C-alpha cells in the first residue's frame, strides 16, 4: 500500500475517499439528532460500529459485479459506504420506505456525488431489476432475507448479510427452508459476529 493509501474494513482507500467517508460521518451525526438514523448512543463509535462494519460488506463482494441493491437502506449503512468505496461508481439501488430517511439519502447522494437510485417503497412493493449483489444490515432474520434474495438477486448473484452473535441460530433456521452456499467471514468489528456471503440460493421444495 502506498503512503497516500489507507485501509478501511479491509479496503484500501485514497485520501479523497477517506474525506468522503468523514463527510458521511458528519452528515449521519447531524441528521441523527433529528431522525435517529443510528442509535444515538452509537454516535461516538460511529466509525468502527458503522463505517468499518459497512466497508467489510464491500470487501466481501465479488470484484465483477455490475449492479447492487441494498434493502432497508435507512441511514445508508452499508449502501452509502459501498457507493463511496466503489471507485468504478457502478449503479446502486437503495430501497427504503421511510420518507425522512430517503430525504437524508438524497442529500448524501447530492453532497457526496454518488451514483445511487433511491426507491421510496416498502421492500414488498418495490419492483427493480435483479442485482448482482444484494445487501441488508440489521433488517430481518436470515430466512426472511433469503426470501428477498429470491426476488431481488440474479440466480448467479451474491447476497451479503452481516449477522450478530446469534448468527449460527439464524443460519440453521434458514437452512430448513433454503439451499445455499455460504462463506462466513469473522467480523472485523466484533469477533462474535459474522458477515455471510451467500450464493446459489434456492428455496427447498
């Protein structure tokens, strides 16, 4: 890594990219005072608990993706971090039902110059093209997320879902209804958590 490069969640970033991530932190901190984008008590740990945690989602994605969909985008974690880290500026779709959070996402898109489309609908009502990568953070149990993957992910695509300490329980429950291949990456921000990289997702008969 050159002297002007840094690492965030396993991703090498330039000074310019680091500046954008810091801008995002300032935006999230400002808006959280009004609409609770993140838990207020997590603001002091925003960088590790949210930015680095989101960066490792990007780190787990295949290199050759062309379009990405994020479900329940809320405060833009991991979606806005992924969009900042992606130097190719590939298109991303963010699905979020809360109008106020969509206003925040729109503001971030404008101020950070991101190539993102914001869909202000419930996940069950959204109709978007199937993606190469699907992400969701702190949204729903894994079995429910795999149901969303069935709708939003291309058959050859990859779903990336961070999960907390009960990850094995969620994995076992999901396996009762779904066939899938999974790689479980130990979280860089919490050794008790995992980032699931799932592919070949098929509903059991």
